[in-house]
C-alpha cells in the first residue's frame, strides 16, 4: 500500500503535538516498519524546516531531513504537478500539489488531518486515525 502523508501529520510527530500525536505516530511507525510505502512531498520537507526554523540550527535541520528521508520516500516535485495543481483552482495550492503528486505516484490514500482540503482529490483522503483503522483491517 502506498500513501502520501500531509505535512501536518509529520509535524504532529516532530513537534509532539499532544492532541494528534498518538495517531500520527502510528502512521510514522507503519512507514518506519515498511508496512506501507510512505511518501511525503519534497515541498513538505521545505515547509517542515520553515515551520520549525526557530527550533532548528543547521545540525538539527540536517538531522530532521535525514530522519525524514530514512523513514519516508520523498516525492519529487515535477513541473506537471505544479501546472496540474494550478489548473485545479483549489483554495490551497499546496494541497492541490499534493493531490497531483499522490495521483502521479499511484497512491492509495492521502493521510491528513485536513480532510476537507482534499474533497476534490482523485485519491481518497483519510485522517491518521482512519488510516490506522483501515490498515489494521487490511493487514489483519
């Protein structure tokens, strides 16, 4: 199974966001254990470093990038992704880019806490809790 993971799920784990940590950590663990092929957008990596910039120095930045690249596959950003996302005229361009990347990668799901942002996606969006439940059923 192949999933594209939204930036917010990764940040839940890295920033230890108590309200979301349990389910987002499960998604991270599934990828770490190679129970699923977890992808994140190259755009998300840059966003993560930007959002966490106050907590990071160059060494910590390098470590975060290494940690992400060790667990997840980084979906490269292609010109077609940008053009197709622009054609979608979505409210959130970043989410549209991720929808296009998920489609190009042949992802089964997009895992995000912002389900409503992905209502027009060809790839179904699930919350981390929904995905964890679905994976438990599929893998028995």
